[in-house]
């Protein structure tokens, strides 16, 4: 069994990005610049955004954090998005989700210029992904594909079972794994809460992507010998013996499943660290105008 070390891989890729930034500087070109909009004071969102800004600094990108109070109007956020769309110094930006209830997330996402949508959430980027055209891939699927590629995991002809159909993980993963590409060519089954006998599908999988948001949902008897298991879950469960009173577990019962796997990602330290790295890679692509001319 090989543990897929997302933390180490993420650090390696950040070093590679930093080296690219040095080349950009040496050539006298503009360094990549990411902006992040954070509305309100949701503690988890604040942590995520701080992590994104810090990661920018680490690789030598410019970053701009734009904070607005929770009672900011939808129109004001739309205006801010418009300013960022038009600001030539900013290569890409994100609006951290969730937004307060009075702001329509779909409306905000649609207002972002697809050329600067480094989250890959705009329907233009989602559509381009589905068609196999150049696009910004959403961070989590992009991170998973990078792990598969860098660990040399063969996907062609394999049966991939995706558990969970969210817009940001399950659905894009099912599309990407089935595409004619280096980390594609799988036969994909997309399973979800209404799937009948989900364990039977899981047992026939060569590759499992667990993204259903239920702690330790994937048990040992749902995984075949030699499977590759990618755990996207981050669930807080009570743990009175831990200093904080809780611990983080994935969507996979790691101790039962790991001994059967050829490859498995841990939680924490698996998929999670790869997501910010994917955002940096998208920002680098935006800076180089690799996706849109
Ligand atoms: N909230 C949770 N994950 C994400 C993400 O990847 N991007 C944005 N914008 N908001 C999020």
C-alpha cells in the first residue's frame, strides 16, 4: 500500500511554481496576481482565504484580499466583481463561498469574467471542461488528477466509482475521469444518495473517489483488493480524548480500507493540501494566458 502524500506533493509543486515565478521576474514580466473576496466573518472561510493568500506569498505571487462586512449589498459585491474583471493587474480572482443568504451566489459567479475565474465555477468553464476544451479546472478535481498523474496511477480502462454528485467534486470528477486524456479513459459510475446497492458498485471499482460528506462511509468490505482510494471528505467528529475535543476524518474508514489498497490518500494531508496548489496553478495559467488568449 502506498500512501499518497498530498502535503509533500503540494510542497513540491509550490517549489516548481516558485521557480516559474523567478523566471517570470527574470524576463521582466508581470508576476501572477490573485485576488480573493471574503464577505462576512465565517471562521472557516476566513481560514481558507488566509491559507490561499499565504500560499501566494510563499510562491512569490502578488495577492489582494478584499474583505466586506456580512451586510454588504449584492449590488456592491457585483460592482466589486466588475472592478476586478476590469483590473488589468489582476490575473484571476475568487469570491469565497458561502456568501451571506441575501446574496445570490449564482448571480455573483455569473458576473465573474470566465477568463479570470480561477475557481473554475463559471458555467463557461464548466461547459468547456465537459467538452474537453482549455479551461480552469475546479481546485479539488484538479488536485486529484495531479495526484493520479504524479503517482503514475494508470486510469485507462479502469472502473472508477465516484461517490457523491456535488457540482464542485463528484460531477466534475465523473466527467474528467471519463474523458479521452492522460488521467481519463476510465469507465465511470457516478453514485449518490439514491443509488441502490452502492456497496456493490464500490466493490467493483478499481478507483474510488469518495466525496459524499459522510464520516467513514466507505468501509473495508466495500473495497476490492488493490483498489486506489481517493478520500475527499473532511468531517469533524467528536473525540473527547483529543485536545480540541474533535478530530478530522474522511469519507473513508481509513484503518479498515488502507490495508486493501494499492494507493490511498490520508485525511488530513491528502486531497486537502492539493486544492490551494491547484488554485495557484490556475492563477499561473491565467497570468500566462494559457487558457484564454
Ligand atoms: N468554499 C469552499 N471551497 C471553495 C472554493 O474552492 N472556492 C471558493 N470560492 N469558495 C469555496
